[in-house]
C-alpha cells in the first residue's frame, strides 16, 4: 500500500515551521512535493513523508560540526 501523503500543516509540524513557510519552500523547489492539481485560484500540494524525512537527514549537521563565524 502506498504511503499516505502529508498536508502542508503536517509537514510544517515535522519541520517546525509555519504552514505558509513550507508551502513557499515547496513552490521554490526547496522541499520535495507532489502537485496534485491546479484549480482556478490554487494548486493542491501534498508531501511524501519519506521524501521529507530524507530531506531532513540530508541537511542534518553532525554533532560538533558547527562552525563559528
């Protein structure tokens, strides 16, 4: 069975950001999303949990790797 797609609100919870921030990032191609359809005024965006979790893992900094500027 395919995984259930997440809403912008659910992705925002995973990323600890506001839902609009997540939607903006998706539109800019910063986070992976699925564009289901486009209506007259808006496009329905959904997100695969596995893709969002991979996005987080790819950007995670190892402990102790922070640099000071």
